[in-house]
C-alpha cells in the first residue's frame, strides 16, 4: 500500500493489474495452472520508477538533427503540437529506462518556445507509442527565461526579453479564454480553431501548465500568470527553489526538480544543487525528481534521488520523489506510483536500495509483464 513498507510481502497480479498486496510470505504456491510465481526473497520490491520530465524518444540519442524533434523553434506559440507524434519508442533511452526500473515517463517538447506543446505520460516498453499512452495530453509546456530569449533573439521577432515572454503567454491565454467563451456560447458565427482547441483542457483545469522555470524571477512570473488565469501548474526544474522555499510552499504549486546531475552550462542554472529538492520538501512543497533526459541520462534517475538524500532529503521522501509523488503531480496516481489493488502492475525489483550506485535491477514489470530479467540477460553473455 502507499506509504507502507513490508519486510515480507506478496503481490498478486491479474490481467495486468495488481489484484492483492499483503504482508507475509506465500506459504503455499497456488495450484492455478497458468499462474507464474516469482520468488525474489531478499530483494527490494517497489512501484515502477517514474520520470516526471524528460525528452526521451523525442530528442533521440545517436541520431543528431535527424532524431531531434524537441523544438519547433520558429514560432513562439505552438500549443497544437503533440509529443506523441514525435516520440520514438525505439530510442535506446527507452531500453535504458527499463533496465533502471523506470516503467513510465512524462515526455514532451523542449523549452525554446514560450508555448511548446502537449506532453504525454507513457509507459517505457513497446514499439507503438499509441499502445504506451497512459494520459495524453497530460500537460501544456510553457517556458520562461533564457531559452526562449536565446532562441528568438536572432529571428527579429518577439520575444527577446523576459517582459515579452510573459506578454506573449498572457496574450495567448487571453485569446484562449475568449475562444473558450465563444465556443460555450456557440451560434452560427462560431468557428473551431485548431490552434486554440488544445487550450480547452488547460482552461478547464483538466491538465496543468508545465512551466520551465529555473531562476527565482522566472518562477514568480510563472506563478503570477497561472494565478491571473486560475490555472493548475507544475514548476519544472525550479533550480533556485531552495532560495524561496517558504514562499513557494504558500503558493501551493508542485515542483519537479532537476536535472541536478549536469553541468552549470548557462546563467539560469548557476545555483543548481542537489539540496534544492530536500529544502523544498521540508518547507511543504510537493516534490518530484527528474533527469530532463538527455540533459542527464534517464538511467541516472534513482541515483539523482540518492544524491538528493545525501544532500538532505529524507530517505522515504527520496523514494517518493521517483514513485508516488511524480504520479500525483503528473495526474496519473490512479494508475501508477504505488503498489495498490486496482493499479497497473508496474513493479521494479532491485537487489538493494535503488538510490545506491552499485544496486542492480533484477526485474522490471510493466502491466504485469516481465520486460527486463537480469538473470536472462546474464545468461546471454
């Protein structure tokens, strides 16, 4: 169950869902002929790990420009773009994720545009992206600060300042609100608009803004605009969140922190630190940890949680930051994030604490299917 730890336990799976979770070892192997028993005595059995923000499969490894579909960087506002149309589940990073016990991920466009498009929450094993979707759209990507400034500074059009970034987003939301009102009013004069329709679930509170914001000023601008329009929002990266933790706790928006396992490659990440997530968590901010793959490699997710624990995050919250917390923040906690009856049978099994660097993944299970078996992999060598 969520938040509970069993020294010994048994999980029953049926039709890809968790049927039963109980304390104690299985005393007698069921006689059901088609039931497979996996005895992992001494191992850590956990919910499948969750990556809360990345570009896996949309910014492919080893493919260069041909495999980079992360940013449609010629238009500041592209809300109509859908991540599912660019995610290549055959990207090598998906296999790395599965081997690390990561069973699902939030994937979407990058941060070159003020509005980048729609994120999708997907499973990490399969060849057809349509079969992997848990929720799509799952969020609308917006970006503040350095990235949109740099991208449009050489194009001779707005935005090239933080003021303009905010103004472009406000104008877009103003138009979206007007479109929504016109649609609800109906009538012969109403015309559907492909560019505006994706805003409807955002304005209805069904999905959040997913706000790229590193610096304190950008974080507060994101909050200001979300409050002006009454929108849900996640603060993604939130690199200077530890400097304003108490204020962020009062504002009530969750934070997806990372990538901390990367270089301070630009001005807005000069204060990036593994201590950020712990300070935010202790202040009362709901937190998750991300790799922002490929900025940090997807398989480093549990290690990032371990480094956050080393820097002050509690052990239990470290595990929650890569399981139930991202599930809640991404709006999919009814399906994944904890081992509870009725949820998807997404399970990661390790030979020890996954936040320690020498720990190995023994099994990864998605929808009740064993998609990674370390013992079979070893026998192939």
